[in-house]
C-alpha cells in the first residue's frame, strides 16, 4: 500500500503545514475555561441523568394515567349516549310537564307500541281477509251448505 | 507540560482528592490535538472553541466510566469527532440547507476567517478538503496532517484499516484533481 502514501505534485507543493491559527494565549486559558464550563454545566448533567433514571417509570405512570383518563371519559360519554334515548317513562314525564301542549290521544300514541311492519303478517292478513269475506261460506255449520258460484 | 502517562492520569482521576487536578492535566495534554482536529472539521475558530468545550464536558462526564479498552487519546478523538460532526449536522438542519451549501459556507468562512494565515495554495488545499465527503475529510486530515496510524484511526472511526486506506486513496485523488482544475 506504499503507493497510496505517495501524494501528487500539487499536494506535495502545498505541504503539511497547518494554515490555521488561534488568538494569542488561547491554549493557556483554555484548560481553566473548560474546568469552569464543566463545573457550571455539572448540575445540568446530573439533572439529565436523574431524568434518564426515572424515564421508564415516568413513561409507565403516564401510560396508566392516560388509560385511566380514557376509561373515565369513555364511561362518561357512554352514559351520555344512553341518556339520549327516550324511554316510555320519559314520554309520560314530558307530557306531564307540558300537559297543555298534548292531548290524551297523543299521549296514547306515544305510549302504545308501534305496529310491526312485518311482511309475513301482511300476507297472513290478506289470506285471512280472502277466506273470511270472499271465498269461504261463513254461515253456520248446522245449515246445509249452499253452492257458491264464483 | 506534564509528563504523566495516560495510565497515571487516569489513576489520579480515580482518586477523589486529585480528580479536578487530573482532569486539568488531561485537558492540558490533549487540548491542542483535539482543538486542531475539530478546527479542521468545523473550520471556524469560534465554532471549534464551542465544540472543544462540549467535547471536554462529555469527557468530564464519561471519564469515570472509561474502561481503558482503548487508548485515552483515541477515545478523546472519537468524542471530538462525534461532537464536530454533530455540530455540522445541526448546522445543516438548523438552516435547512443542503450539504453543498454548507461546504460553500465553510469555504467562504475560510476566506473571511481572521485566524487563517495560509498562502493561496494552502487555501486551495483547504477548499479541496472541505469539498470532500465527511468521512474522507476526516481520514485525510488524520492521516495527512496528524500522521496518525491507520490502526488508531480505525479505533477512532470504527472502520476497518482497509476501508480507511481506500478512503484516503480516494481523498488524495480528488484533492489532486481539484488542485489541478483550480
């Protein structure tokens, strides 16, 4: 690897001399300045170390607090959400409190269960209607059946 | 100048009574080498002064846990190198400027630096060095100016000797080309 050590002509011409300089007496005062700087910064370093030591415990405590806050908030909002649905007793209370604005019929409609809109019930109603009124002899069984012509 | 060996200095440091004294001796022994190493990376004297102080602050904080797996001066060089590179990185991110512009800034600060007394060719050489990538710049400075052994450089930079030789070779080629073209 000796060839790597040989430099080109320009580099050799430039030489190895250090072209930079420092203010006069810089290196005489530097050790004392450094010592003072270290003394001044020492408490900060210790504070950082203390923080580093309890960092993991702090993170855990923060996590637990955050979880507790989330749980309480969730519970509170879930209660508020449930309160949004009116119950039958609520209707009664509303009507009681503002009796002049509602009549008895409105109260009855509010309290009575809403009719089911069931397709099967609709079909069964149609059959019921058909057999009862249109296509079935509805006289007494004791009488002779009459011929029914369509 | 004190004549204590690194081992003696570390022993002095471990004793509570002589800790400050030993640290002062360590600073006195290595301040110039560390300063010039940093100065060649950050170029400006005031920046170098700040980085030197931060470097020795780190040394002060970490010297008690230094286990002598490596030599004291390579450990100091490693801290100084990291501090100087972190300084340049912060400078790049602080002003949101690309690497090329930072190099340009460093070149400009070289021309206006009151603490630069090199001739025209030396100024050109420094500009050529500034134009190198960080790692090649470090390798070139440590080998060319500080005449450091590749083994020691390997300890400082955490790179294999072969890779360092290759880096130095590339750096020399680039600098020669730069000096020829300018």
